[in-house]
């Protein structure tokens, strides 16, 4: 088991046992914080791993906002020695602090290399964090000319000319134009977000909004985003965000507690695998349970928003009752389908049936053999199972399974000479309250089949 899996660039941390995979090699991710089940491709072979935390660390794409200009990559080799140099920052979008720093350093290098040239630095915003203010002062001392602009006050043409207007100033600048790049999300982020079942923001980054106090958290517990996966501003305080993330991961290694006091469960007999809950959960807390052929809720990933519960079309999600079942002396057990017999039962005078141990169940097909036999351990105990008419059953496969199990148990009881009539299966509709009343009274008195 790995403490952390990095998707993209690995971050060194001797205290953590880590795995690093490329975004293209990731095949599948299921599970929750502390127990993510990963499939990834390595050398054309599928590998499996269990990881406790996941960090998405993908570099942003650097895009030149003006194709006819020079970008910051190896710009000195492309400058015309006979022309002035014009740096343009914040074109269309305000540059993040890291680009602000790179452009200032580039202007300083250019001024040192070409002392006799005019170096212009056009900007809309100067990000004074870390050492950017010192770089700004140094560039001014060297003679770099700073010109603040708004988008409607600058025009760049294909001939390498810049028209600058601000107030009474109207300048025509000519020279080698170097534009600071725009940082855009990696094209691989969408695929990673889909595999991890993480919501993306409108800006195509992992986070739906910029987070300051806990900057690298995502909507999915145990999954973190850094650098170009989080957004352009992540580069402003990348070292701080790395330290925050690694400290969070280390604290998680001691174990985490559920975020909600109420447990939720999905009834495998009701679930129709429509994936509605999977799609609406904002925290990626729901996966398919391959063993049960139904969906399941990962308890440690659940934030308790109940979006799944309110959107489930099959009404298959409910709260788990945490109270321990109380033993009673009643020997007559009745299991009622909540969509038929129990609905009818709510219209009756329940005081007449205080000597019956009545339990509401989601579907007659949800009964289990071992539970039924546990009911029958009591001396002289009997069990009545009340389900829907088959054409009315809301379960995808109907409740025929419940009747089959009942018949199998009756046959077993008969073979053991324990009395097959101790278990009985009947069908009712929610409108048959009078029939249910008479039926329960007769069954209570021992009118059995």
C-alpha cells in the first residue's frame, strides 16, 4: 500500500511511500480516502495498487497570447539586435505572480545584455509577492521603462509596432515584442477528473472555485490538486501549497473519521444501476459494488449532503439505523414490504396487533435465509412474509426471489420435520387494508397453510 499517488510530476518526500503515474496511464480509480483502488498501465501491462491519498500535479499549458510575437522561452536568441525590446505582460488576462516574476527577470537580463537599447515593460497589474517588488525596483534602476495600460489603450500590429495610449500619452513603439504566456489547464485534467469522479469548475480546473485557507483540497476527500491542476494562481505560493498538502497527507496516515454521524446505505435489491447517485454526488463518494451488482456509498468520502438520497429514482438509499436490535419475547414475526403491506397496515388499528413483531422491509426480495432461520430459533416461532403482487413490484427484478427463498426454507423445515407452515408468503396491495386486517387476525390464531 502506498501513502500517496502522484498523477503527473512527483514531489519528493522521504517520509511517504509514493507511487507516480502519468495521467495517460491511469485506467481506473475506486474507493475512498485511505483505500483508493488504482489500476494503471505500465509497459502495456495493467497494474493494481492501493493508495491512501492522491495528488494531481499537472503542469499548465503555456500559451502565447499573440502568435506574431516572441514568447519568453529562449527569447534572447530571437531578438533583433538593431531594435528596442518591448515586453507585454497581462495581455487579455492578468498574469499570475510566477509569470510576473519571469517577465521581470527577462527584462532585467535583456537590459544587462543590451545596455544601449530601450527596454519597455507594459503591464496591467504588478503582483508584489515574494521577491517581485525587489525585481521591479532593480529593473527600474537599470533603466527599464514601465508603462501601465488597459486593454483598450494598447494595439499591436503585425509589423512589430505597439500603439500605447494612456491619458495624454500616445506612443508608437517599435521593436522586438515579447509577450508573457497565458497559463491554461492541461488537456489531460478532464480525463483525470472523470476517472477520479471529481467535479470540475467552469474554468476547466479541478477546483470549482479558488480556495485560500485550504488551497489544494478538491471536492473528493483524500484527493489534492497542485500547480496547473488547481489553477494559474497556484504557482504564486506553490511551495506553501506543497507543504500544506504533504502535512495533510501525513496527518491522514493516522486514520480519518467519517464526516457525518448518519450512515447511508443503498439497498441492492432496489438499486437499478441508473448511476444517478454517482452523477449527482459532488464529492465522488459513490462507486459501483461489483459483488452486489449495485451502487455503494463510501462512508469516509461522504459529506452527508444527501444529494444521492433525494435524487434516487428507485428510493433505494436510506439512513442506517445504528441502534442495536432489541430482543423481545414475541414469537410471531411479520415482514412487510414498505410499498404494499406496510402501506395498508398504517391504516389499521395497530393496537390489535401488539403481540406481533412487525418489521418493514424495502422489498420481499431483500430477505435473507440466515436471517429467517434466526427468527425461527425461538420455540413456537412463526414467520409471515408479505410482498407485492408481481406486476406491482417496484424492484427491477420483481419480488419472485422472496417467494422462492420462502419455499426453499419451507422445504428445509419439512425435511427436518420442524413444520413447514412456520413460514408463510403472501401477496397484498397497499389498498387491501381490510383483507390485511382479517388475514393477520386469522394468521395470529394459527390459520396456516
